[in-house]
C-alpha cells in the first residue's frame, strides 16, 4: 500500500508519500514561520491562504521526487484535527478531492496520533507497548500506547502546553516567534545555579501538568532583575531546567505506574536537546529506552500523517467524502 499524506493543521504545509514496502519515498515541507514572525504568533487567516498557495505545488513535487505515477497511490491521508479550522479545511478539501478523483480511499488522521507514531519512521522503531510523551505547541500529554489506535491518556496539561510555555516565556525575553528553539539556544549560555524555578505539580501524585505558572514566575524574575544579557540567559536556563525536570519526573512516574520500559517522545518540544539528554540518563537508570523521531519529524510534517494514515487505511478505516475538519478532537 502507498499513501499520500497531507498535514496543514497550523503553520506548516507538509506533504509525503509513504509506501509499506519501500518506506518514505518523498517528503516536502513548507514552513510559514517568516510570514507570522512579524505578528508574534500564527495569524489563522494568513495561514489558510498560504496553505492554499503551497499545497498543490508541494504535492506535485512529492510525486516527482518519489518518481511515481499517481495511479500507484492507494490512498490519501489528511490531518483532520485538532488545529486551526481554516488551515485544516485546506488539507482536508484537497485530500478528499484527490482521493475522489483518483478513486482511492481517504482517511482523516488525528494530528497527535501522527506525532505519536513519528518515531515509527526511524530505522529502529519502538515496539508496542510504550509510554508516549507528546509535547507540542498545543498539547502536553502522557499516553499509554498498546498498539495503533489503542491510546490511554495518563495525564495532560491543565493549562498551557509545554511548547506554548516556551513560546510565551521567549516572548517575555524579547525573542522572536517561535521562541522555543531560540530560548533553548539562549539557555545554553545561562548559569543553571542562579535562579531556581518551581517544578509544578510534582509534589503530589498524578500525571497532569501545569506550565502557565512558570511563565508568570519568569515574568516576575525578569521584572525584579537587571535586564542584561546574562540575566536573560540565566532566566532562560532556569525556565528550561524547570520544564525539562518536570517532564522527566512525570515520565518516570508514568513508566513506574504502567510497568513499561519504553518511552517515546514526540512533538515540537521533543527536539529540545536538554530534554533528550535528561530523559536518556533517567531511562538508562531504569534500564529503559527512549525513542524519538529525527529532528525534522519532531515538528509538524506530512510523513507522520502518511504513516499514521496508512495504518488506519490498512485496518479498513475510511473517511466519508463529507468528512469535516475537527479543530477540537480528543485523542
Ligand atoms: O509539534 P509542533 O511543530 O506544532 C504543534 O503541533 O504545536 O510544535 C511546535 C512547538 C513550538 O511551541 C516550539 O516553540 C516548540 O515546539 N519547540 C521547541 C524546540 N523546538 C520546537 N521547544 C523547546 N526547545 C526546542 N528545541
Ligand atoms: Zn504538531
């Protein structure tokens, strides 16, 4: 089976072709980051219009790069939600139309399922079951994964997502959007001993997260200190350490609770180097393993949607021609 995958849930147009035998045959990504940078965040209407401009040329390019005939495509997978409604509608309309024209099935994929399965695109994919930490701009959740479609949410954020907290704190530090990766770079120059930020909700049982207080803590620290470059780096460092430590504590707890030894991390924040290295040492101590996607598949991409869609199509799942975008959609 060979599937065309389409991702347009936010500010990245991702297109890919995944083949059951040959693996990933092509993947294209267009990021709108520059378009939204002046506004300090994603402007939904601009995002939709840019997806409209880019989606067809990217699909053509993917087919060209894979060097295949369109008649060899057996199905189309598109991100159905969650995300920005206008952006989702571009991908779902194009995906369903192509499937109709090519007379192949279409399937709507949950964006977070795409992230969760992204490590499956690597050479040594994790075996089921595992615990997944999904950390993106819109979500922070711990999921027990027994197989495709067998997901049990163990905990999630009660307020800001981890990526959102990174972006908001970066904004307080005067960094451009999207601030997460820039804050991480600034943190490398920081002194980890100067400030100590709290590790929210770690002093009580449970696997939920709360990150909005850390942003306020950062704002108060910035206000009460001199605004020199070193202080900015020290705040970035203290913030990153607090988020990472909190995530590590909860991952360890989730593994102990489920008795599992494999941890998958995915979503934009899984690109964070400090998070990766701290999780690796924590899991090594537990005789466990950490799996994550290659850097380019940590953030939004079409490859994860093509892969997840292929699994869904193989199990017989189909989306109606009338399938709508689902901006809010629990996993
Ligand atoms: O998964 P993603 O591309 O989009 C969503 O589905 O939300 O995640 C984007 C998020 C942004 O908040 C971005 O700042 C964050 O991931 N991010 C990072 C890093 N790279 C991306 N946060 C911390 N450290 C990074 N290296
Ligand atoms: Zn995402």
